[in-house]
């Protein structure tokens, strides 16, 4: 809100014909700010061009550059392997799309179970705690190998013998433990006075969680959750150890045929193409949240 | 005398080794405004939280309408809280909900009112407290005084029999205290039963039916505002009041 100004400002306003409700900025200061904005932009662009030129010249003149270019950035190898890689990458995307919702369900369930107060749930609480401790402590790759090769070897009746299924299960178990901890931190981040206010209205413990605590908890942990999603997108490549031809395995096959490592670089590009929009989306979401609710939570 | 809405009988409450309430007694009659005064730590807030069942007592009883025992082991506290509303010093509005949703949540989920019905009631109350334009805002966009008035509306919307105010102006800019106290006056006019912990002596003098001075976990002195605030008998009361005048 603008307060009525002091006498000189009011006089200047009257002279400039600006409405009294508008914020007033000295015209000289406006011109200075515009000039500074242009100058800053120009300096930034010139600095960028000079740096890029110098770095490019240095790299290109380095004696080994042509060998590097041929091995990692060969246009022929790239265009030859890319369609196959893209097709294989679709499998990574599917693994991700199936695993992610399951991870969210497992994570949220485990986090909620760990918060249950009633003594009758003690066994469940212990189970949830042990699960988180175990699966956060074991490397994801190890879990994938253990389930992917181990379970089909048991030849259990009714259990799927498709290694891919067990690869996805392993990812869900491994990431579910992480996500459970993220959710738990989110629940703890909601100030106890919020729970007290909800209970004082007569809301039950369950209603308090459902309508007051969890919505705030999930908002608070959206950025770290999306961070885990990005990590999961990359870790879909770990399933390649079980044999399914996803993008990393495909790149490996291509590279071993041609003795050229460009397919690996192409596969890397595919992962980046998927994770960068996700990262920007996370940033945007955080920024929007910050704007919507001012400085943050009032307690 | 009208019927007793609330009676506190010899209630004890301690936190760790610190005894906050030491056998306190208090009676509140219907349509009365009872103001609790006393130094920080004298047990005002703790007493209010015990009445609403937010803190379990260690000993003693708290009765509503000379019948329902808040402190009995088997009492459904959600049922108690439906009848006894509380407003906190720090507002405690739900930051992820609009003002309107803050006020309708309890009505819909606890009282089972329809969305239409609870929104109508919320808008009527908001209008009465000069907040009709804030229905769609998030709490963080409001001033402290506005947030506290929304918190009052949220409690009043539940149609409580008794309202508890826990130092509701203590977190406010002095300029904003007046608008919140006006809201309390409005509720007094309407005949609500109110128990209010406050440091606003002027307001206590003018609006209270009865003033209780809490000291050392008991009501040390009680009476009309004139009796307690103008001509107190107890030395401790005089010392406490002197700090406000000095």
C-alpha cells in the first residue's frame, strides 16, 4: 500500500500528472535502472560468447580431439544406433511409470504405519521400521540381483518368472524405503499446533491426518519427492543386469559391435532429455508454492 | 443465578516436576464472560486446554452442564470439543486452506452439515466480523488481526456452548488488538459463554462479568471487575496489577 507522500514527493507527483494511487518513482531513477538492465544483459552475452569461443578453440586444438570426437561423438554411429536406443528407452519409461505410483503407495503407507499410536499395531510398526532400515541399507543393485535371479530360481508356483517383474519389485522396495522416510519427515514438519487446532474443532485423529496434516506434509516434501523420482528414472537402467534390453543394455550391445562409444553418449542424452524437464518442473512447483503462500507457513 | 455451564473441581496438572495447576476450582455460569488474569506461567493456558480436553488432568474433575465429565476416562473428547470451542494465541489457521475452507472443515466433517449450509454460515459470520471479502484468501495473506478474527469465526461456526480464548491478542500488533476485542464484545452481546485468558486489563474491566486472578496454580481472588481490578484484597493481586499500571 502506498501512503500519501511527503510534501516534495506530492508536488513532484502533481507535476508528473501521475495518479496519487500509483507508486511513484523518480523518472531519472527509472532511466538509470533501464540503462543498467540493458548494460547488464549486454555484458552477460558478450562474456558468454567470448568464453564459449575460447573453450571451443582450446578443445578443438587439443591433439587428441579428433580421436575423442570419433569415439564418443561420431554422427554416423549416433544416427545408426539412435532409433534402436529410443525404442529400448521406452522400456525404461514404462518401468518408471509403473514403479513410481507403487513407490508412493508403499512409502506413504509405511510412513503412516510408523506413526500409528495404538499398542495393537506394535508388530506393524516394528515391521515398517525393519523394512526401512533394511532396504535403505542395501544397495539397489544388490536387491535387483537378489530378487531378479533369486526368486525365479525358487520356481514358486504362481509367482511370475519374468525377471522384469522382479526388477520392478526390487526398485519399488528399495525406493519405497526412501520415500517412506521423506513422507515421515514431511509429517513431522507440520507444527503440532496444527494438530491441536484440528482436534479442538472436534476432528478425529484420522480426519486430522487426512485433512490437515497430510496435505501440508505432502506439499512440504514435494521437492525432495521429485528429486527421488529423478533418481529413479536413472536407476531404471540397473534393471539391465537382469537381461531385459532397456536403453543401457542396447547401448552396450551397439558399442560392442562397433567399438564406438557414441551409443553410450546417445543413451545419456535420452536420460537427460527426460530428467531436465522434471528438474525444471520441480523448480517451478517450488517457486509457485513460495509465491502462493508468501514467506511460508504460519504456525 | 443462571445455570452453571462449566465447573472445574480441584484440578491438578503438572508437566514433569513442575506443578502448573494445584487443585484449582472455577465455576462459569451460562452467558457469562469470565476473564482469567495472572502472570505468565500461572496456569491460565493450561486450564483452558484441560477444559477442552487437549491436556489430560492429573487429578480433579471438569464438568459441563453439571453432567458431562470431561476428565472421565471413557469420555469421548471429540464430543466435548464439539461443545467447547477454543481460539489460540497463535491463530493456528490451516495454511493450506482458504479462509472459507478453514471455517467449513469442522462444520462439514464433525457436525455433518452440507457444504452449502456450512458455507452460508461461514459467509454470514465473516460478514458480521468485517471479513466477507477474505473468504477466498489464504491465511498468510491476512494481517494478524484478520487471521485471529477468522480463527474466532472458525470456532463460532461450530455453534459451541462455551468459547475459550487463550490470550488471543498477545501475538498481535497493538494497533490490531482493538478489532479482535471488538469481535469478542460482539459475541458477549449475543450471550455466548466465554472464558478468556488475557492481559488486556481495560477490556477485562469493561467486558467481564467476573474476573479471576490466578496465582500459583489456584484462583487466588475472584469477583466483579471492580472488586478484583480496582480494590483487590490480596497482596499478590495488587503486585500483579501494579506492574500493568507502572
